[in-house]
C-alpha cells in the first residue's frame, strides 16, 4: 500500500507540473498574440541620449541592428512588439539659459537622422501616422521645458520640426512658475496640438497645468506615489484629476484609482540603470503583458494599455488644436 501511495503522489505531482507548464505557455502565447494585434506605443525612451554619450551623435559609428551596449536596438524593439516609440530629446538642466536650444536641436537632429536611416523605422507626427505605419513609428518628445529657453517661438519651431510632446519641467526649476507664467505655454501647446507631459513636474505644477489645459495630458514615464513614495511619482488626487482630462499614465493601483483607460506604458529604457528582473530591456515587454494577464486583466483593457488609450488621447489633443482659434496674444 505504501508503494502504491508513493506512485500516486508522484503521478499527481507530475500531472501538476504539466498543468503548470501548460498554463505558463498559454499565458505567454496569449500575451504575444495580443501584442501582435495591438503593438505597443512606448511613451519614453532615452536611446538618443546614449547615442550622444557613447558616439557623440555620429550615427556612422553605430549600427542599431547590432548595438548591444544599450537597452534598445532594432531587434529588441521588434522582439518587444513595439509599434511606435517616442524618442526622448533631453539635455541637462545645467544648459538652461546657456546652450539648451542648440543642444536640443542637435538631439532632434539625431533622432530624425536615426529614424530616416533604417527601413525598420518611420518618422511620424500624427495619431493617424501611428495607425497607418507598418514599421516602428518614431515620434519625438522633449524632456524638459528648459529646452525652449522661455521662448514660445522656440516651442513653435520645435513643433514644426516634429516634436509632439514636451515635459513641462525636468529636475530643475524653469522661469515658468506653476500658477502664472506657465499658462501661456500650456495654452500654446494646446493650440499647436502638442501633448503636455507632466512627468518630473512638481505637484503644484501638475495641478496648475491640469487646471489650465483644455486638452488631455500625459505622464510619459511616471508611476503611482501611493505604491512608491518618490517625488517622481503621481499622487492619487492627481490621478483622479486625470480622469476628467481622459489622460494617460502604474498598473493595478492606477486601474483602481483612475481606471485602466488612464494607463499607458513609458519604459524610460536607456534613461535609467536598473530595471525589475525580467524587464531588463525593451524586448521584455511581453513578460509585462503576460503578468497582467495572469493578474486578471482583460484583453480589452490590455489593448488600451498597449496603444488604444494613447491614441485616444493623442486624437483628442489634435481635436483641441482644430477647435482652438488662433490667439494672437500668444505671439
């Protein structure tokens, strides 16, 4: 009897392992099928900064198909099912009131040259451009209001060069105070159809921008303050305020506070050093979607997180542009 019991227990354990393996395979397959159907729009990637640091923006010295010193290359983007990527244009805060505009233009230039140099990439500037592209759609976002040197004319020139979002501040103060001087900039971004990014901003700047903007806003690479008490993250009351703006931003917590339709993905790859185990580079995005499926997220919710939420927000920003009459006071 003891021998038979041992055999039975062993068979049950073996069967359990098969079921577990089958479940894991099923989750992975579902994640990949979902991402093939709804390719990810990633709101923030700092590869351009790495190109400056490592190669002084000399693209002739770089092969993005073979680059292994970064979190991002073309093969990794494809393995991560990235369908559109906002490339961050970032210059140090120390450049403010000095050469921030020149350095910003150099970073815009390297992004545009990069996207025009590879058949896998395509530079786009509209929500429709993202939807229509059969390549990896490239978009440009400026990370920090210090890049405009307090000039709305410079902001407009950036828009003409293809910039489609700007983070209002980075980790430094700008001449635009939260309650007053930022109002013309926010209104001009609404008029242009440029997304307002509130990552990195102070609590008061975010509140002020939300009260001024007629268009939805985004947090391109932020998480929930209630889960991780860090100044970079977003307090619950601002998350709740996002709902009325139908804006974008962590996962389970933000879903509870603001709904799944308020969530998008901005990895900040090549902008920071450490990432969670299993999410070490842009190729690992299927692991993230697999985990959310395991937690009970529906495919409809995840399609929103992957791309549809952002496209909805981008379209609304474009609609506000169309509705906004030319305001000569902003010139």
